């Protein structure tokens, strides 16, 4: 079984429900950006998607997906909890 690389979780406040979503893998970043994001554009948004693909292929460490996801959240005005 393939091990999924994890990173320190990021806690996202979902805009439409106020629910808190935990994101701790590149797969979760990918799913959140495509299914739950308020905008489907922006340099950080696109960069995060590309970095997730690289992480899934084993070409980058998972932590880079975390950093890119946080940048995309700042870009989109999505609230994060620390």
C-alpha cells in the first residue's frame, strides 16, 4: 500500500457553512481547491493545483502543497485557523 505524505494540518473555515475543514495531504488540498473554493482563478490557486500534482507524483515534498494552499487561501480571502 502506498503511503500518503502528510503535513501539519491546515484548518479552513468553509465560507458557506462556517464548518471547519482539516486539510493535511496534497489530495485534500486538491479536493478542497476544486470542490470548496470561492474562486477558480488566481496565480496562487493555479500554482497550488500544479504543486499538488507534483507531490502526488513524488516530485515535491508534501509541505510545499501546504505552503501553496495557505498562499491560495490568502489570495482568495479564505479564513484559516492556526
